[in-house]
C-alpha cells in the first residue's frame, strides 16, 4: 500500500512546491486551463490547489481563464448533483469577488443523447459492459465538445484532472504511460483530444493525503469540505466519477459520484448505504427500486430459456435485421413497446412520489424533463410509428396532470377509434398489426411532407423489417442463411484450391 506523502514530509512541504509548480505552469504561456470537477474529493483537491496558487499571484499575472467544467448526466445521484450545482454557484460568486479567473461551467448532454431518450425512446437496453452506450453520450461528448471549442479558439488547452495512481492499477498504468510521452514538464499530450495537454498534480497522492489536505486547508471558494467528508461517510464506496474524456475510464456506478441508473455494476452500494445510514435520504428508495428493476441481472424471467432481459426486447435489431448467437439464439434488439411504456410509467410515478412525499428540498426534482418527454413522444410516433400516441395517456395516468409538451402534428396520427378498428381487424396477429400501422404512418408522413422523394425506399425497409412471421421464423431463416453462407464459403475455398493446383501444373 502506498505511503502518505503528507504524513512523511509534512503538509506545507508537499503543498508549497505544488503551488509553485502550478504558478510556473500557469504563467509560462497564454494557453487556457480547464479543470474537470465532479464535486468529489480528488477533483476538489485539484481545484483547491490551483485556486490557492492563483490567489498568490499578483492580479496582473492572472492573465488567462481557468474553466471549471462539470458534466451533469441528468441521471446523477440527486444528492451529489445538488451539491455540485451549489458548489459551482458559490465558486462563481467568490471568483468574481476575489478577481480569480475561474469560470465554472455546468455541461449537459444534448436532449437526443440523454439516458431516458435512448432507453425509453429508442429502446436501447440498460447499459452493460458489452454495450456501454451511456458513457459516450452522457459524459464524453459534452466534455469533449467544450474542450474542443476551447482548443479551436486558442490552439491548445491544459486539462487539469484529479487522477491518482493509488485509485486503481488501471489508473496507475495510464498515468505511468503518460509520463513517457511528456513533451513538457508535468504535461502529457492527450491520446484522444488533439491540442490538449493533461496535468495531474495529485497523481502521487493517497486517499489519506487527499483527506488531510481537504481537512487542514480551508476551501478557498467557501464551500464546506467538512460537508463533503460527511457525504463520503454516508456511503460504503469511496470513489468518485472523474471527468470522462474517453472510454478507458471505468464505470462510476460503485462510487459516490455516479449515475443512479448505472447497471454496469451489480449493486449501487453508495445509494443503498445513503438510504440505510441516513433516514433523511429514504426518499431515494424509489430510485433504487427502479435502478434494480432496470438491471438485467435482476430481471424476472418467464422461463429459464429466456435469458436476462431478452423477454423485454424485440427479436430484431434496431435496423430490423436479425443475428444469431450460439447457432440457435437471436441477438436481442431494443425494448419492445410495452416494456418502454412500463419504464416510462415507473419513472413518472417515482418522480410524482418524490415530489409529493419527499423533503421540501426535493419537491421540484425532475427525474425526466419535458424536453426529453417531447423527444420520446416524437420517436415513438414518428420514428417507431406507434400511432397510439401513448405518452400523453401514460403521463396523465401517472401524474394526474395533462401532458404540457407540444402536440404532434395531427396529420401524422390516427384517432383512437381508428386504431381500435385496426386492432380488431388484425386480431391476435401482432406482426400484421405492426406492419399495417407502420405502412399507414409512412403514408401519412409522406402526405404531410412537402418533399415526396424516398417513399418507396422507406416502404421497402418497413416490409423487410416486418418480413418474419414470428421469432421462430426469424431463427429458422437466420439458420438457413448461415448454412447457405457457409456452403458458399466452402465452395469458394474449393475453387481457389483447384485454381492454385491448375496454375502450379
């Protein structure tokens, strides 16, 4: 186990040289700085060091901005999310008053990239290690877009992170690798962000070093480090979610500063501990229940043959194609309509319960925004051709209020009576119902559009998607397709061998 540097050398003997190093790097050029801030202990320690160093510089030497960026995935642990937002507000006020060039920025994913738009809207399954679609959309894109915008204006940027070798063997390996490629003292070029130099001032610190520094040195922007320690003390995990700029960063689901919906870990230990250790946090129980329901490892399966959450998902992929695994199992696609509607109902009911039964400070908590709901509705009706337009109905049933979002174009919808008639005509043939519904939707969309090109291509794609009579039919046809492909490859090899033999003769 690594030894505490501060215990061995003393606080001032560690902090003072670091502040001098920061001042030297800051004053050496006009390259703007960016600090990744999650509100956790490591990013707080890093920002605190930089802030203290800037305070010691004369005002005329504070010549370039220090952007402090935090990415709110919109599914952050609500307690931590509130903490971070308040910290950034205090930070901005104090920086302005003290003339410190710190500029806090709270970043968000685009609406179309949000967790619920992808899971409930498009039907992406809950994230798993082989399909970790959330990290790129929720964390990497917002931070990288901001960093790239700074680089494009200034040519370069210095990104200060709270990464430490003692965090994990993987993190230690990355930091040691970065050291070998340093072109300037203390700065390593980013492997994924052009023009970005990485600075990790506390990379040699242990957990004890971080806490000794935070407990012995007052937070310079006025936020309480003691409250931060109290947040950590309420949870069983001691990690935090760093700024994520590439996919090498591990999941934060086991940490105090991760997403409450994270299914990349078997159990959300931190939220469980917060609820168990603090009676005032019991209002988060509906979140934990929904998270556990989302976790495919906890899915209730109708039979042993139906693995994980496959019974909740379409047997076709998102583009309508089918793919076999293990010779006789289809790779499942997106959540089917009924499952997506159930996720939405569960989410809205959890939100309503928290707003009505939770403490005063969370009465305005939004688990999902109206903008997200509007986009989900558009995806369901326009992209997935679910003409029943169920979202306003579910919203009213779950919340007791009418859906406040903007309406869908009536020209692309059928009325409830017409949909009931269609369902009656198709009877129990679900695939026939879905095909007819989609063809009607495509036709109405085309009529409402000024641009008429592309209708036949869209109709052909629809017919290909609904080609199969059933899941079993899709499996049989996929097996036949693989047999034909294997036979063709075998004959090709025989022909190639025969050609080589003839040529050598």
